[in-house]
């Protein structure tokens, strides 16, 4: 009976150690993924800012349109 309990305890100890290793591995993977997400967020923020600047440039450009009449260029205010 004591031998059976000892084996059961050893098995449970092994299971706890294995689960602890898995938890540590998942924590490392989680940290790595968080770092990757942070880098991607920075890149995305730069892209969005560039997109806003480009929109502003195009909106300013649309305010003054050039039309060709014959040989001359004329400005048309919108």
C-alpha cells in the first residue's frame, strides 16, 4: 500500500514538473509574441501617420486644378 502511494506521488510530481516546464515555455513564447506585436504596432502607427500626411497633400492639391486650354495652362479654383 505504501509502495503504491509512493509511486502515485512520484507520478504526480512528474506531472507537476512537466506542467511547470510547459508554463515556463508558454511564458517565454508570450513575451516573444508581445515584443513582435509592439514592433508591428510601431510600424502600423508610422504607416497611418504617413497616410494622413498623404491625404492632406492630395486635398491641398485638389483645391487648385490645372486645365489645359489650347497651349495655355489656366488655374481653376474649386
